[in-house]
């Protein structure tokens, strides 16, 4: 039986969809950046920026309205472009984001999505896996292109097929990290001390290559944190929904996990909430969702650039599972600055490190800042 296995036939079948427009009804949680959806998304990533949440603050800001966190577009479309390969696990591997203008209160969107490419891969955890990369374009109600996301998904064996592919070696459980009371207090104090530039402009002339920006801290990760992300960003939609919707989805896609305790077919996404299923898909236990981790990087950057800056690019590669119980420090350092097409741009390298010093994710970003010489950021930026 080929269910759950990666075969040459399945790879070839998926390749026929490269460049083909894809349906997205199961990848969309919201359509409009309403006051409620903005609030739910911001709460789901722990971002209390008043530019997103405070009605009066938004009205008195340079935008004259509230904006949405740029990564709210994950809720408009999940950026998961992983067609075919029935029964094969998909693991989110990263996103290359480009935004051209802010997302304003009550903006609504339509999307266009297609598979760009897929590549055969091999590694320590998975002897054979496939990396699928897809493009999602977000158009607002004015038919302006607001953003482009290129999402990357690793397609890997699961369950018995994963054990078989590893020569009979079962994925080991990863025990949760144990903190001292002093460590927890220190983490909490760091979270509460995170600065925000807010309505005071951060000028391009005042930043320098080699400087670090204030980090953000997330953790220790709990199941409630994961559930908050699901509530604000995707619900059960990428897994086919619930009840009859889920059954119809599984009949079409053969994408499910069998609960050994009950014998029932359930969403493979249980691995984010349940340690046993997380081990079954090769992650060692319950773990976070890739776009959730990437959105924390966005929080760090938008805290730093303030209301007058603009996040133009954010490219993040998710390198290892962020387990329940882990704490992450997102940090960034300025690597370049120049005027491009009349805009004052700053480039940064980003890295997420956990409580034992292991790299969880890395990437780079570009932001536009106001300038004393060149004036305010001019939007939209060019595609």
C-alpha cells in the first residue's frame, strides 16, 4: 500500500500542478481585516501594539486608522501550497514575504495561488522528502497587489512509513525543558520589558550597520499558545475542517492520522497539540506551527520600526521543531542600509535561538524607515 509513502509516481503527479492556479477554500480563515479579526490575530501571537488594537490610537496615528499586523495575511491564506502526495505529512518550512503597502482596517482580499516548484531532498531526520514551494498573491478590494508570499512545505513520511524509512528506528521522545523559578522570572521580566517605538519616528539616519535591535521572547511554549494561534489564524481549515467537512476532505486527500486509542481518523495537526502524534510525524513531541513562529519575528520588527516605518520583506526558514516547553529569543542585527528607488531601506539578519542555545529559525528582512533628508516612507513600494 502506498498511502503515506513518497513514490516517484506521486512526485510526478504533483509536478503536473506546477504553475496551475489552485483552489484555496480550505486555506482561508478570514477574508476581511475587520476589527475582530485583527484583534484575534494579534492576541493569537501575543502582540499588543495599540496600532492594531486601540481605536483611538489608530485614529490619531499617521494612518488615521488602525492597521493589521502584516502576518495577518496568514489568516487570509495559510501559504501552505502542498498539493497531491496523498497521506504524506506536510511540515511547514518557511515563508518569503514581500509587502507593498500596509493592511488597513476593513481591507478585504482575494488570493491567487500556484505551485512554483518541488525538489527531492534527504537528511538526517528524513531519508527522502520533498520540498514544495508555492506562491500566493494577495489583492485588496481596490485590486492592488498588497503582498506576495512564497511558502515552503516539507512533505515527509509519517507513522509506520517514517519508521520504515528510518530502518526501523522509532522517533525518540523529546522531554520538555525544566526551568528553575529564577529562569521563569527572568523570562517573564524580559517579555514585560520589550520596548516599542510607537508613534515616535525611527529615522533612517539614526540606525547603523552592526547594531542589534530589541529582541522579543516567546515561551515557555504551552498548548494554550498553540491553540491561540489556531483561533486567530486558521482554525481547523487546513486539515479539512470538522465533522462532515473533515470526512469529505479525508476522502479526497487521504490526509489524516489514525488515533490508536480509538481507531478513528483524525487531523494530522494533532501533532501540534499531542506529544504522541508529534512523535509519530518525527518531531519528538508536541510543537508549534511554523507561521506562528514567523509572526513572532514580525512582532519584533514592527515593534522596532514603529508607526512610521514599513516592513517590506521578511524571509524566514524554519529549521527545527519548537517544542512545547521551549522558549525562543528572536534577535536581529542590521546588515545594510541604502536608498533604493527613493526609499530609505534597512536590511537585517534574523535568528531565533531557544533556551539551550539551539537555532530554531533564521532569515532576513528589509524595512523602510522615514528620513530627515528624504521624508516619510512613500507607499506603496514597487512590486
